[in-house]
């Protein structure tokens, strides 16, 4: 009598919040940092001591710890703490919105190219290859310069830059999925190509796309700050961390806090997104769940 070999149970990702925090330290660290910045941005109207554009000429370049200025003041006498809190809003928007929009577009294009193949694959993927040939930051700068400065145009330029890699990741996943048994079963049952794409392919492509998008959030914070630093992003007097670094260059030797504080904020938020992205990738990748 043949003995049926025992099949080891497949370990599934743990979705309970407390279990996630205890098992995945990077998710815990990243979530804490990002949540702190989100709360700071949301509560800026309540917690900030001044208006972000309120000028106090007599208090210009106040050092850190001055009375009424916990983190000092810039060269126009504006409170650094207030501007950092309000500037977190644009940094979070730059990190999240372009990634979300490009992930949706990349999922659709990658699924169509990977499953249908032939002409659709040639048109979509060769078009993505053309964009891939350009350095991402230079492409973002070129698009921002063409569209003009501003938060909306900055996010649009980053979205355009992110669509090709999102499409490529989804395409590679779909090529591996379309020959799987559950797709063959749906095809044998008479489902159309688009029914299979939306009911079978896309749901199974979400995990790697989300993991990849999460890993890019930190880079988007840095990209957005860099574009604002050179004057093609958010324009003064609206607070933005990249622009604040640029504004503090003139007094960097005398009052380094004007530039170093927003630079430190960019570093911390980017690190938080990187920790969170690494944890999400490990959580969603079956090969990493050991």
C-alpha cells in the first residue's frame, strides 16, 4: 500500500497588527516613523505655533532653543518647526500619490502586455523600454521643466517616471502566471481574456506590485525634495523641505540649522519608508518568509 507523503503546510503571512510588529521589526520601525510624520502633517494647523508663512524680521536666524522658536527661525524670521510640520504634507503627497497612480496604470498595462502578448506586448513594452533608457531623475527634471513648477506638476512628472518600472514588474509577474493551472482552468471554462485578466491575473499580481511600490516610496521623497531644491517643484512661500534646504544655503556657514533640519527630516522620512518597504517586501514574498 502506497504511503502518501506528508505535505508541509505553507506558511502564510501574518496580518494581525501586533504580530506584524513583533515578527517584522522593519515594519514596526517604518510604521512608527511614517505614522509620526503623518500625524505631524495632519495636526500641523493645531500644533504649529505660527502660520508657516508668517514673517518676523526681528527674529531672523534665531538659533535652536530660542524663546518662542524651539527649532530656531530662518533668514526671514519664519518658525522652522512650523514650516517643517507643514512641509511634511507635500513630502507625504509626493511619496504616496505618484506611486499609487503609477501602480494602477502599471498593473493595467503590464497585465495586458503580459497576458495578451503579440502586438500589445510589443507596443507597450517597447514603449516602456524607450523611457527606461533615460535616467529617472533627469526624466523627472525634464518633465517638470516642461510642465512648469508646482506640486501638481511635480507629482505628474514623478508619476510618468514610475509607470515604466511598475509596468515591467507587473509584466514579468503576469508572464509567469498566465500558464498556471488556475488560469488554464478559467480559460477552459470559457472565460474571455479580459475576464481572466481582471478576475485571475490582476488579483495575483497585486502583492509583488505593492511590495515594489512600497520600496520606492523613500526614493520618491528624495526625488521630490531634489526637484524642489533646484526650483522646479513647490514654489515659495509654501513650505517644502527641499526648498527649505535651498533657502538655507546662503547662511549654511553661520546658521546651519536652516538647511540641516529639513535635510534631516527628509532622511528620517525616507528611512521610514525604506524600512516599511523592506518589511512589506519580505512579508509578501514567499521566499522571504523564513
